[in-house]
C-alpha cells in the first residue's frame, strides 16, 4: 500500500542518517527528526483510516505496556522540576516508541528496505570514522555518535543485522569499529550475545561445534574482565549511586526523562570519584531514576517481552543492546535508541483491518491538528529561548542579558534555566559585593527548582566567603531538608 511505502521511507531517512548526524545533533535537527517520525506515523494512520482501514494489531495487548510506559513517562515529565531543560528530550523517547509500534506493520519488503537503509547508514558512519582517524585526526576526541562507547554499541548492535543480510564486508567494518573504540562494555555485550546464540544451538542439537564456540567465548571473557580499569569501575559505582539516590527521593514520579544530566551533580557524594556525568552508565537505573517505578516496570516488561519474541540473528542485536545497557549509556543516545526500537519490533500477528467511524476519525484528526499546533508553538518557544540564551551570554553586562531573557523569565517553563544563566553571568558583577548578584539569581532559581545542582554548588562557594558563615549554615540546613 502507498501509505506503508511512505512510512518505510520516513524510517529509511531517519534511521539511515541519524547515526552519522548524531555528533552535530543540535536542537533544530533534533526537532526536525522527531517531527518527521511523528508526521510520517500520523499520515500513515489517517491515510489508512480514510482509505482501506487500520490494522487491528494497533489495539493488540502486546502494546499495552508501551502505552502505559509512554503515559506514565509523560506524566513524570510534567511533574519534573527540570522540565524546562528536558521536555524536548522526551520527544526522542516518543519517536522511538512510534518507530517500535509502526515498524510492526511494515510488510516484509518495506521492512527489508528500512533495515538495508540502516546498514547503508553504518557504511556512512564507518567512512566518517576513517576520515576522522586518518585525515582529520579527531576520531578519539569527537567520534560519530558523540562518544566511543555509544559508537561501540552501535557497531555491536548492527553486526547481527549485517550477518542476517549476509553483508560480510560491513560485518568486518563494524568489527573494526568495535576494536577501534576499545570499549570493554561492547565486547562483553557481544560475547554475551554470541554465547547465548551458541547455547541456543546446543539446545537445537548442534552440540560439537557450538560447544567449542561457547568455550572460546568464555575464554575470551576472562581477559576482558581483567582489563577493566579501577577508575572506570569506581566512576560507574558513583554514577549508579547517584541514580539510586534520585530514585529513592522520587520513586513514583522520577525526575523526568533525560533529567540525570541536570540532577546528578546534586546527588553525587562529596569527594566521590568523577563527580559529574551526563549519563548514569546503566540504562535501567537511569530510566528508573528519571521516570519512576510504574513507568519503568511497564517499559522493562515491554523490552524483555519483545526481546523474547524476536527470532533470527537480529534477536542477538537486541540482546547485545540490553546487556550493554547494564554497563553503559548507549541507548540514551537518540540514534542508537531509534535503531534499537526498529530491531526490537516484530511483525504484528494480528491480521485484518478495521474502519473507524467518520465521527471518530474526525475527532482524531482534530486532536492531531491541535497536538501539532501545540508542538509547533513549543518548538518556536524553545528555539527562541536558545537564541536568547546565546545573545544573553554575549550581551556584555547583566542589564542587557536580563533584557534578552525577559520573555523566558516571564515563562514558567524556561524561568529556572534563565535564572541559572544570569547567576553565572552575575559572577563578573562586583558592584554590590563579590557574588551578591549571582546569589540573588541562584536563590531565585532554587525557588523554581529546589534540586538545581548549579544553584546549590554556586551558593555554597559564594557563602564560603569570610563573614557569611550564617548564610552558609542556613544553606546547608536547607540542602539537608531537600536531599534527605
């Protein structure tokens, strides 16, 4: 059908090009890719509703945990003290969920096209890696997918897909990428997936060759564990503890999807090794801390049920990603997460079409139009704030910076980020005493978001000056009331 072909081409574009674009994934590009997925899925749904009908599988029970995870995660976002920072990030999660759902209704031919586009995208990533390694010489500093560990997961995740398509040159290219990244987490994930594959073959009666394969994989795992560095382990333990502390403080609602980046510094134990990280380096703990227990239970149920239902070599792509996610953050990177959602999806077992009534289709169309209008307004406000923040940072003085940020200061969504920026800029203003202007802005920022790590840290430094002992003691009392 035409609308199925159209949807597959949306996936081809997004999944084929997003990995190589991830390193330059600024806000306009991120929003463009999110909206491409949303518009493609909406167009697919409405062409089906007003044409031959919609697949009955859209109402299948296997999607119930997904709808629950999406709704609960969205409520967590609305309740988040960091929503001004992260609401655009939730769109990356929502785009992955849409890819998972609608990829289930691609026919075999269209799904094959989408998977081949992913593999061609892998060739692009490999080509860019070669260019960076040998011409630009910045592969280690700024690799594709922004980080060597994320790139390693990408390669490990696509090796089984390349094998299933019998693309041997790409398989070896991806192996080279894994070796280049020197990611022990990715190697362990690959060994775990290969070991499970060998075990499945043992159960199938192919014992001799696969027993030797299993023994070889176990032997390879030993030096990998030996090579684990103490500082890497210590860093992960500190980040995992921060995620657990976040979860313990808000176990039901969490702090909002993608909030670990902004909240973690406030939860890191004083003097701990590696005090700040963008990710928790454990996808499960991170999702739990950010979205709360109810959303996490629904999402993890879906993940493992879908992984169990997978067949073929791609099943081991999913397994490798799930194992890697115990030690690292690869699925927190949008391009990796979107490809993972495609690989996780399976063809729908529900057959037949249903035709919604004209009234129901019309109501859904009206809702979709209102949704798109609201998203367009949010996109405009978000992009405007990004521009205002850049202008404020180079305005050359607090009065000019305040003028640039006035619309944001009057907005509940962006007020806290604007106040924190003014706090940083106020550090250079000593007209009313060192740190005075900064402390005013940071105190206001704490009224907006009592978990603001920049505000707590800056106020601690400001109040450590001689003569401000009373303010320092009061700040510590307030901090202990928040971080119990």
